[in-house]
C-alpha cells in the first residue's frame, strides 16, 4: 500500500484545545471538519496518547482554531511536538477564553469554533469527537493554512501522533524537538541553527 496516496487528501492545520479542572491542553491536528449544518456540528480526531485527548474525554468541551499561513514554526512546533502534561503550551502567545472555559490561541487565527462533544468514536489509535457548535468566530481575513502549505512552504514535518504520520525508519541522526526537522548526521555542528524554526543545537534529540 502506498501511504503517500493519503497525502493527496486535503487537510487544514488547526490547534485543538480543551480544559478540565483548571488545567489546559492543546495540540496540532489536521483532521477537523464540519459534519452537519443543522445542528452545526464538527468532528475532530486526536491520538489517544495525547494529553489533549485524555483531558477532552473528561471535559467534553473543546475549541478548534484554524491557523493562517502566517503561523510560524514556534507556534506550530510547541503545539505539535511538545506535550501539555509537561509544558504550558499557551505561555508566550496571545490567548482568549470561550464561553465553555476553554483557552484558545488568538495569534495567527483565521477562525475559532467552540463545541460541546456529544459523541465519540473509537478508531483504535485515535478517537473521533463529534461536537455540537456553541460558538463560532471569524478572526483573521488572511488565508488559512492547508496541510499541503505547511509541508511545501513551511517545510514542516508530520508529528508522530498525527493520523497522516508515515514512519521513516531509514532516517538516522537528530530530530528538532520544536519543528520536527531531521538532521541526518552523526554529529551536530557547534554553530548549528535549525533551517526550519531557527532553534539551536540544544533542541535536537537523537533518533533511535
């Protein structure tokens, strides 16, 4: 089976956020879509290993923020390659709170949709949450970022917990913990700067 065939499907790039008992979590997803108009409902799919999925399962409230093409790799990297259980992903960015008590990022946001989860579907490695829309807001008139734009223009890579992730076992070297870029080298130059997100050698993690 050619896994690259799935790359021809059209996706967006979104931040999925949720909150429970005064704590907040969020992650990058590319699987958010409107499923009905009356009532207005959208679906999101998130990996079971994500802290965001576990918190969303408890709270049943979430917000989906569609990112614009101006979103930088610092924002995408923080929500896409770090975990909410160890990092306050919202720190350093402009945020707001929706009527359900869910925090969301307003930086580079094309639109924000807030929902109450009314149904879940177990997909094995992922869970699909179907949410009834409680709030919706257009926030920025610039173009929303597609997953294709993220790969081709931003030169971003796919997070391991994404449904679109394709394992690349042949690559050896170092992975940037911010944006996922892989440096295929045995050693790291002293003056190394990530060509994607601009971070230094301290952000590189050795690949197994």
